[in-house]
C-alpha cells in the first residue's frame, strides 16, 4: 500500500515531521492503527536494524530513525483503545549498578520498541534488588542487562543471581562494550548480543517471534 511505503521511506530517512503527517493521513484514509504500526513503523525499524547490522548505517542514523518512529507512535497510541502493543513481549532493561552509561542502552531500548516490544527502562546505576523488584512488578519475559565498563561488568552476575527464582519465566540477555559471549555463558545469561540490532534478533529468538 502506497501510504505505508511512504511512511517507511520517511521513517528510514529520519523525517519525524513527515512520519507524523503520513501517519495522520493514513488514519484519515481509514487504516487501522495496528496496521500502521505493524506494516509501517515496525516494518521500517526492522529494515533500519538490518542496515545497522550490515554496517550500511550507523548509530546516529538509527537514533534519528527511532525518533521518527516515536513521532508516528505518538499519533496512533491514543487511538489504540486497549489494543495490546506489548503482545510480542515485554523487556526489562537497565545498566548495572556503578555504571552511568546509557547511550548503548537507550539505543537498544529504541530498537526493541521499533521491533514491537514493550520496554520497561530502569535507567542507569541499577542495583540487583531493583531488577528483582521490577521483574516481580512488571512480569517481563526478558531482562536485558547492560554494562559499559570492565569494572562494573562482574556485577551482572549479582543481578542474574538475584533473579534466580524467576528463571522459569524470564530469559536474561546481556551486552555492552566489554561483555563477551564467553562471559555471558560464565555468569549464566541465556543470551549475549554484541550490538543493538543483534539484541533485537536475540530477543526475538528468546520469545520465539518470527
């Protein structure tokens, strides 16, 4: 459908105003909000993720595209009337205690949202007990833990140990500059992602989303 193609094109070029106008136009033409989200906004972010993974675009372009996606979501969200945007799953994300870096985490959060996932962002400097409380409260299917320093990386194990009683229902994915697949395995994580695009793919695998 042409209007959906136009939305995707505007989003991928980072045109936030254009996305907002086109989403409004699509609604005026009678398209269902969820169709606009799934076949326009999310489809475009999936393509952005693929380009990012293939080094065809880089972090600034992804952030601009994500901002454009949010401008479109702001138009359709009030019209959803209880339709489940989070039907693909909920991800709880945070940067570990002692670590104040959030650019990577924010990028991953945006990519998760672009993939149709509900995201609960705990922010930075998050202690293990806060992760546990949030899992109890929000019942996510996946917990994503970020660390950007070699000195804070070992704290990931504290968080994973603190979530032990929830492991039948929660999968844990870790990432960040110093983190490796070997380290993720050693601390008992279910998955590791070296970058934001890979994180979305891994979470899709964990949730068995096609």
